[in-house]
């Protein structure tokens, strides 16, 4: 071995891990979310919650299944980003949340911003590849739909034109 097989295995593992994060197929997300929500509520009862406490809750919300929770997590992460909690982490998880909400343009913008700060961030590079693939895929599907509509309109037009000639 030249060592390339371990690299391939590592990249497969990281891509599978990335897809698991994106799809939210983590069994313990619910338990983590409950624990972080309790900690957040407890800190709020004593005063403003810490950045770390807000981050943990936002992170768990973004990994949850319901769209409303993901959206709340993205909003909380945006607040943390504005408070300069951790630019790199906040941008990454905002991008992940936006991706899970199918807001591909917003996701891509956060990732581009993150890669300006941290050009070698492997998680961001991997997620950007997935986002770009999905944008391309959705774009081709969109072009296919537009093409089908144009073809239908043209055939109707030709049909009407043929009636007038005959």
C-alpha cells in the first residue's frame, strides 16, 4: 500500500458522516436537544444565557428533524454570529441549517464566507460540494421543467396555427 486506500476510506467516512449530519439521522439528537433546552431554560431563569449554552441549543435544533426547530436553530446561530461567538462554527452550522431547509443560496453564501476565513476547513469544503451538486441537480430539474413548459406552449401554438391554415 501506498496509503491512498486509507485516504479514500477516510473521505468516504467523512462524506457519510456529513450526509448523516445533513439528513439529521442521529438517534440521540432528541435527547441532546432536551438536555440543551433544559440547560438553556435554566440559564435564562438566572439571567442571560452564555454563548456556549446558546450554541449548544442552536446546534441541536439545527440537527433536529422538524423544519421549525431547524429554522429556530439557524436564527439562534445568526444571533451568536452577530455577537462574534465563533465565526467559523456559526457560519458552518448556519450553512448546514439553511441546506437542511433547502435554502441552497443562503447555505452556499455562508460556506463561501467561512472559506474566506478558513480556506482549508474540510467540513465546509465537503458541504459546499454537496450544496453545489444539489444546486446543479435542482437547476437541471428546473431547466427540464422550463423546457417541458416551453415545449407544451410551442405545441399548443403550432396546433392553433395549423387550425388557422386548414
